[in-house]
C-alpha cells in the first residue's frame, strides 16, 4: 500500500514507543494482559496518528483514557501530544451529555417519522419502504456499535468515519501482520 | 453575488439592448426578465415559493438595476404574474396577479418609471389576451412551453407577430399562472414556469439574441418539462417543481458547460431560437412540441447557468462542483446543486441567510416541501459517500442497495477488528523479548511497509548472511533489520537506534546495533522500495526526538 506507507510508519513508530514504555515496566504480564496491552497501544497509536481530526480517533482515546489502568499507558503514548488527551476528555464529557440528549431526540424523531410515514404513505408502499428502512436502520445501528464513538454520529458522519476507520484498521492489520511474521520468521 | 451577476448581465444587456432594441423593448425586457426569472427560479426551492415568485424577485431586482421602466415593467409583470413574492415591486406584484386584466396598469402601479414607447406597444398587444406583457423575458420562453394549450398557441402567434415571436413567449408565461392550475393537472405544465425562467436566463445574454435566447430557454425548460412529464403529474407540486427543475437544469448546465460565455449562450440561443419559434407555433401538437421546447429550454437554462457561473466566481466553482456531482449522480436527477448566487439574488429580502442554501430540484412525483427536499439532499450525500465505501470495501462494487452494502461494510469492519485482536494475541505470545523484537523488526517493518512484504522478506535472508558482527543472541532479528539500504531507511534506523539508546531498558544490543546498522546502511545493497520519500523519514524522525525525551 504505497499511499499508506507514511501512515504505516507513523503508526509503527507510535506503537513501538507505547510498547516500549509499557512493556519495560511490566515484564511479568500474563498473555492476556500482554495482548491487551499490545492491542491497546496499537489502537492508541492508530488513533493518535489521526491527530484528533476524526471523531472515532477522539472517541477511542477518550474511551481508553477514562479507564484508570489504561490511562497511564495512554498518557505515556500521548505524552508529547498534550493537547490530544485534554481535547478528548472534554470532548468525551461533552459528547456523553450530548449523546444522551441526541439519543432521546433521535428516538422521538424516529417514532414520529414512523408514525408519519405509516399514515401518509399508501399502505402497500409504506410496508415495503418501511421494511427496507427498517433493515437499513438496523444495520446502521450495528455499524454504530462497531465504530468507536459512532453512536453519536449522524448518518453522513457515520459513513465518513467508517471510511477513515477502515483505512486505519487496514494499516494496523498490515503493520501488525508484518511485525508478527518477522517475529515468527526469525524464531 | 447573484445580484451582482445579474447586474453585470443587465448592464451588458442594457448596452446591447440600447443598441439593438430601441424599438423592441420587449426583447430587452425579456432578457432581463429572463435573467430575473432564472434567478428567481433558482431561489425557488429555498423559499419554497412557486417559480413565479422567484422569477418575480429576479425580475424585480433586474429591473431596478437597469433603471429602465421597460425592464421593470416586464419584470414586475412577470413577477406579479407568477407570485407576489416580496420583491421590490411588492405592490405591483399584487397587481400582477390580476394581470390578465390590465397588465399595463398593474405594471405601472408597481413601477415608478415611465413606460417606454416600445413597452406600450407591447402592452397594448398583450392586452389582447395576454397576462403580463411586461414579462417579456418570461413570456417568450414560457410560450413555447404551452404548446398544448391552444389558447397559448394563439397567443404565441399573436406575440410572434408582434415581435418576431419573442412576445409570444413573453406573454404566454404570464398567462401561465392562471392556467397553471389547469395544465399542471393535465400535463406537464411545469414546463411553463421553467421555460419562463430559462428564457429569462437566456435573455440576459444579449439583446440581439433575445429571441434566440428565449428559444433556448424554452428548450431548456422543455427539457425540464420532459423530465417532469416522465413522472406522474402532480398539480400541487408543479410550481415548485418547475422552479426547482429549472434551477436544476440551470445548475446542471452550469456544471456541464462552465464556460459562462455570453457568446456561447448567444450561439446556443441562436440555435434554439430558430427551433423554438417554429416549435412553439406548432404547439398544436401539444406534448411533442412542448417536449421539444423544453429540451431547448433546458439547454438554454444550462447556458444561462454557465453564464451565471462566469459572472460569479464563487457560484461557478460551486456550480461546477454541483454540476459534476449532478453528472455523477446521473443526468436524470439533476436534483441537487448548490447555487449560492442564484439563491442570493432570488430572494434577498425573504431569506437573507440563504447563501449556503442548496438548491434541489424536486423530482417529478415527489413532494416539494422543504423537508423532503432537504432529505433528498441528505440522501444523495449519503449515497455519494457510500460510493467511496464501495471502492474501499472489497467485493462491494457489484452490490447495490444500502442495506446490502451496509452489511458488507459491517462484515468488513468486524473482520478487520478480529484480525487486529488475533494479531495482537499472536504478538503477545511471541516472547518476553517482545520489546527487542519489535525494535529489531522496526527496520524490517519499515522496509516492508515501504515496498510490500514480499520484496522485503526476500531480501532479509540474503542480507543476513554477511553480518557476523551482530549479536549472536539475536541474529535473525538484526539481520532482518539490517537490510536497510536506502538513505531513507538509514535515517529511520538512526532515529530508531537513538530511540533505543534512550530506552530505560538499557539495550546493549541496541547500542551495538546502532553502530552496525549505520555501517550496514552504507554497505547494504540499495533496494528499490518504490516510493520511499525522504520527507516521510524526516517527518518520522521529527516527532521521535520529542517523544523520546
């Protein structure tokens, strides 16, 4: 992936930094802990590579920093980027409240829309359209759960964030796969 | 912006008109009216008013800019005929509603300027049965749009006799407001207002080609009408649709043409003009001729849109963007387009914060209230982004439909996330020397990330042979790390090695490595890693020191 090389390098750098910082201190971690650490550091590195430009990265970092045990690691990784954690924390707090309000409003809108559609449209048409809409809505809900911080995004934003998230996931997978293959090819 | 553009058009037209149309004031009026109408049409969607309103606004603004009674009257009458929007001639607009009776008086009441001789002549002709003689710009174009209506045809004939057919176009549009209700129910009357608007837009091009312009506009509007015709006819939404369609046409034209040259328009109008006139007269055929006219008008509106674009830098870019978007979305749609300038000019008084307004054309058979239109815009935005996702997610190109595509996307994201988990687990099981490994693998990973995994893996075994100085405990790792040939990788390695030295772990290997790495960098065979830009290395190295400290 030529266009992603810079992103890969960035991610790799940050990931290794995070790993070094955390792995040096704890040498006797269980395998699960290690895996968790690795994954977390990778995720944080990926999110920080975005420099807070995307919502999912901010949500990811804020979710990680809210947890006490992970917060330390997050701070270590994001040490130089002091503004990022602050922004994420504030964003998280704000989004929490906003998300709750949004959820309520959304639900009410959905209910109102459903009622309106069922009443206004022809019966047959309403059934078919509502079925398709229901399907799409369902899937959208699932997608929201997948993308970090996706519950608070509207449709357009959700799709954009999904795009970005997919590309970063790809980069992550490629780098990790190469690292793993290099590790295991030697030993 | 719109207003400014209109002014420009008007000025140009005025000059031309003064030169060419001393007598046929109508033609010049038409041009202006057309310009007004087009702009008016453009702003129809935002305001949710019928096309007429938009046109009235436009014409009013144009008329004022020109400062000529002739122009004002036609524009006023046009506006009045369509809808009493809060135009400058608001008072006259109300009169215009009843234009059918006495156009002249209604116009005069609205306009302070005196009538020109030419206008009087035209108005007198119009009195015969036309609603708004003043709406010269609008009428000619709209005339061609109502071929089905025998009455319109008659009027068109009358108009044509008056001024080479231009008047006929002018007049008919005015009659439209009243007959709109009749036609919309029966046929695609929507064309009428569209044509009018298109005609208005055309008119602004040049006085000489007012006729042609009008024809072009009618063509353009006809195209719009055709679109409308194809769909179910809905009388209530016709007006809005016409306006929105007109706008869409114009915007689509803008996007397509983008030339914005008056000459282009003139040329186009010339073509269309010749076609429109006979077609309008042949309106007896009804729909077929109307269709032809609407096609022409659509072209016209496109031209107008182009010209408008040329006049305003911002709108052109936006329109071009929108045009491109429209084209992408399919020619049938012509639904969404951003037209700041037109929006502004159309209803400056009613909707000041309309600059960011997105002009959407209501499709035939669809509701035209602002909510549904906004929803349509939103839906198109979403579909556009889904297209990007289609390219990224493998296996999604053949899939159509939101639900299935969302399904694929969900599956893909889930699979990627599972891969990350699996790989992290795999890495966790490597060994307690994970940190060393990772450092050692950094170079290799960098190489790999640069030039694909296959090439780097191929290199590492070859290059690992000649490095006996490496630490015996980690021969494989460092050997793998050594094949760093490019200067870029060397820089990275140096930075990495510096990183390693700063580690609290006190990696002796790293210290040893840094030296052999640097040596190796010079000695190792250079590998072509494709695009390994030094800038990347610099960027990579930049934050490193800060991070390490």
